[in-house]
C-alpha cells in the first residue's frame, strides 16, 4: 500500500474505533485525525504523510529530553529482559523502584524524602487527597477532609482530580463530582484566608496548587505569593500540596518550580517529565514528618495501592531520564533557551498588534491575544486560528480558551537549541501576522 492509502485506512479505523481523550468527537468524524505521528527526533515529529513539525508543546508538556532517545529504549529493554514487573504490595520490592525513590528524595527540596508511586498525574492527585485525609484521620482529626484548590488550576481527570480542577468546563462534563472540594481565587491569598475562616481550619485537610498553572494558561505567581501560602497553611495546620506534574524536572529552569519560591511543600506531586513520557509513571513525595507520622499512627495495612505502583520498567526509565537531564545540563538549557524565547516574544509583541501580555518561566510560556483597539479580548477566540496557521507551517502549539482566556501556550522539549527557538519564533510570527491580516 502506498503511504496515502495507509493514512486513509488508519483515519477510517481511527474514526470507527478510537475514542480520543480531550478531543471533539464530532470533529474527529468530520475531519479525521489532523496528524498520525510515526517518528520523533529531538524537538521534531514526523507524521505518516512525511510532514515534519516542531513540537512546541513537548507533546503534553512532558517530553523533556526530546524524542528518539535510544538510551531510554535501552534502559526499558534491559529491565524488561531482567524483570519487567512485580508488584510492590505487602512491602515487596524491586531495585529500580527503590533506587528511584532514593533519587527523588535526593532531588526534591527540604525533607521531602518518602515516595509513593503511581502511573499518572491524576493518580498522584487522588493519592495525595487520600493520604492527606488519612494523615489527619489516624491522628484523631477525621473531620479534616476538605481540599482547597484554585480557580484555573488543573489537576487531572479522575473523580478526585476533576473535583480539584478549577477549570469549569472540565467540572461540567458530569453532573456529579466528589464532595469536600473548594476553590479559591488564583493568586489571592485573601481568598484562601477567607475560605479557611468560613469553613474552619479543623475541617480542611490540604491546599493544593500548581507552582505555575499550566493548562489554565501558564499563570505565573506574583512575588511573595507562595511564601504567604506556605505561612497560611502552617498557621492553620493545613497540608500544602504542590502539583509539580508539569513544572517538575527542569521545565521552569529549576529541577522543581517550588525552588523559585524557596518553599517546601508537605506533599509534592510528580508525573510527566519524570520519564519524559517514554513510559507512564507518577509519584507522590512526602516529607519526613508526614512519613514518620504515617508510620507511627497507622495500623494494619495502608489500603491504597495501584497494581503498577513502583513498576520496575517505568522506574528504570525514570532513572535513566533523570540521568540525561543532569548529564546534559537540561535545566540550565531550560533557563537559557527560556530567556531566548521570552526575548523573542517581546520582539513579536512590539511588532504585532494583536499580541497582548507575554510571559515565560524557563521553557514554559504564554502569549495572550488581545484586540488592540479595545485592549480587551476579541469576542471570538483568535488563538485557535493562530495555532492552526502555525500547524500549517510546521509548529505545534496549544491554546487556552477557557474562562475568558485567548492564549497560546508553549512548552518545548528542554533539549531545544537556539536555532530551533528561532524557527519556533519565526513560524509563530508568520502565523500571528497571517491571522492579524485576516481580521
Ligand atoms: N496535574 C497537572 C498540573 C497537570 O498538568 C496534569 C496533566 N496535564 C495532571 C495533573 C494530570 O496528569 P495525567 O494526565 O498524567 O493524569
């Protein structure tokens, strides 16, 4: 079969059999899959028709070390041949899981030293809510159950994680969610204080936030915000959970984004960049204090565990992935290339009228679209038109159009170099100009 025939067959099968995550089911039927990728190398993907595109999103903010890493394939193969998997229930173990737990303890700030493994960010979130409630319950405060999160926050799609997510359309998918979840304003410490006052600190288990909101539009906290959050949580005996699912492993120019603010959460959630997406894995890291209390007060069995908690092959890949991040100084590259990206955004902002605020922290960034005449958002969303123009020219970026936003977001692989940043910026500029001229 020639390539176009294979593509048509796949599109046909896709329409009939593949329910895509976070996708328009109608659009899939009408237009078919926009891309069916077959290969990746560095920051580029190639689709089945041979079209090469620059991945400005590192897929879902996660392919930190870039595509086509033979070392990671080799790490998986070696582990699979020796011992692909055994479960970690009943205190049984395997070497990669133990070594990875120790490595995460070394890398995470402060006394975050004990790790519970999951297979995704959503699982890390639901695990953290249960652990936080369990932590208070076994210490004689079973009524400390409420979880406070923030508007525009994204924490995943399991029932607990959806309930914590503060992006309304995700919550509205079903007409019933988990009880005991509350949402406060994104950067208002006052809103958190008020919420605690109304609900009572003795009813609240934890506050959760992303150090930089990702899916909510790459929202970077103002100076002092997270230090104040840490203080409020301490004063009220509320656990602070940092969801570093996107921001972990160098994305923001530090190993973990909490380091920008000099704070140590009680619980840190990881996934995505932990394996750069080569294999599913997530982790929940808790402080020594929590770990010790869990040991001291818990009786019988901790009845929480996934079949794949501590999956040997996933953990072996994570160890190799972290080794690559360290050896190739990808965190420094994230800082340097992040600066290039921001400088480029500023240039584009000066030249193109529909570009509003731009921002980055390391290699995560956003460009907002505004109507230059009114200095407000356009009535219809413009960002999706820009991303469509960019895709035509070989650049993949995403848009955030919830909650009144009209924003382009960026999160390229941390291996991106100067030339590739220039290519990204040049395509972005052309796409923005094309859309601006069409308005
Ligand atoms: N937390 C954050 C901050 C995320 O960005 C995501 C995924 N985008 C999740 C949790 C959920 O992770 P997963 O999709 O692996 O379940």
